[in-house]
């Protein structure tokens, strides 16, 4: 018999990786006027980097900070206070987040090199692929992470910290900025929602969203990270029976999944897959009484906006990705030997998903400060 689902309790104290000894402080250095930060990942990954960006901004208040990332990040970069400029990253061989057209790489590198950055910070990960890429940016100084096999530009300066093998993603990234002399400025996430986003949301609902509603998000980038549709439907029906309007969210690629969820429900729901932008989705989450979702980017949006949520984590590294406030955002997960999962589609029985049950999710929701 499978063990009962576990409620995640993320570590409250950062797990620090040892920095390179005697690294000169970069915080407060007046010669650093232009900074590039490379992190070209998905929504949740990017939001977890905001505390590190905040530390950089506080330590270099007069510097221009440019975020280099995936196209979707442009809107977020324009809203984040620590970021001044954005450069779109076209992909790179070996990095899976975006298919790379190598023909555009020379123009991208020329654009980056023309900025003549004083400092380039590799916040992308362990450095095995990203370090040579960031070195090609041509910055006067380079800082970042390295693991035991990653190349790193030792002659360029001792500003490389060991990539932590454990701990929350927020804390892993803060080990680098702390090692460089940038004092942390909190661990909380940011997802700036503007009044224009709220107006667009009201227009989507022909004037006003439902008075009391819950967002149910069954999608995730990888099928291996998705809880069962039938279980989401049972949770959504139970929320509807408690007086909440159920809003089914998802991107355009998840429309079929969301339609299947709506058909599996006994009660009507509002299916908004493909009808919201990232920012109207944020406004939707902001006004929700509850979010129920997989361990995906929407979980981090709910965390940033302090909207109560219940997260089902299938296959992910819970200690690395769970919201920091476990009381407001409980994570339910099944401890199986194959976690964390490296498969897009589970090759076995998907025990990490089947081990989390509907009654456990509903019980977690009842403990939250929501009227359901």
C-alpha cells in the first residue's frame, strides 16, 4: 500500500554553498555601471530569481541591470523594479527551454557585446552549458555558479560559487549574490499586477468577475507533472458545492486539457484556457479565494500574490520548488523512489500522482483561510 501523501514543509533556513574564498565584493563597486543577468527559464523559475535580482539592485543602486531571457519574460522585466532593460535570448545548443536557430546567435552576441557590460551574472544554473555562453557576452567581469565539472573563467576573477545540490531555489540563487557581497533583501516573490490588468479581467467577464471563485489549474508543461483530470474534476465539483464559482485556467496549448476537465465535472465551470494573458491571469489569481494546481508556474504566481493555494506536486523536487509559506500554500506529494522525475511522461504507474487523493486536497483547502 502506498504511503499517505505528505504535506511539504520547505526548509526555513537557506542551505548555503561555500563561495570561492576571498572573492572581492562587487556590491557598491562604482565601476559597475552596466550589469547583465542571464536566466532563460520558465515562469516559476524566473519568479524564484526575483529575490536575487532585488539583492543586486540594492547593492548596485545606480547600475543599469539588463535581464537576458526568453521572449515571454519581456513583460515581466518591464514590471520588475530591479530590472531596467531586457534582451531576448534566442536559445542555445544544449539548453532545452527554446529551440535554437544558430543562424541568429551571431547577431544576438553582437547585440550583447555592444552593451559593454561591466558585469555578467549567470543565474541560470550549475554552469555546465551556461558559463561558456555567458563568457561570450564579453563582460569585463563574470560571476555565476559552477559545479564539479563546469568550466568557469578562473582568470577572469574569483566570482563563482559552487552550485548548491540542495535547498530551495530562492536560497540557491541567493548563495551567489551573498557570496558577491549583496545582502539579501527578503525571500518573497513579486508578480506586479496593474490596474489595467484588472480592467481587462473585468472586460473578460463583461463587467465583473464572479463574487467568490476558485481557480483550478490542471495543466503543467510536462505530462509527468500533472495530477489526474478526474481528481481535479472531483475537487472542482466539491468547491462548487461549497458556493464557489470554479474557473478553469490554462494557456492556449492546454485548451483541450481544460475542455476535458470541464466535461468531467458534474457542475458548470468557467473555462478560460487561452483567453487570458499572463497579466489578466495574475489579476484573476489575485482576486481568487483559492487556487488548486499542479506544481507549476501558477503556484508561484499564487505565492507572490498571497492567494491561498493547494498544490499537488507530481515528480518535482518539493524541497526545491514548494512555496515558502507552507501554511498558506500546502503542497501534497507522494514520496516515491524516483523523485525528482526526469521524464516528460511517466514510464511506470505514475504513483507520485495516484498517491495523492481528492479528500486530502479538500482537507488541505478546508484548513486555509478561505470561506469554503
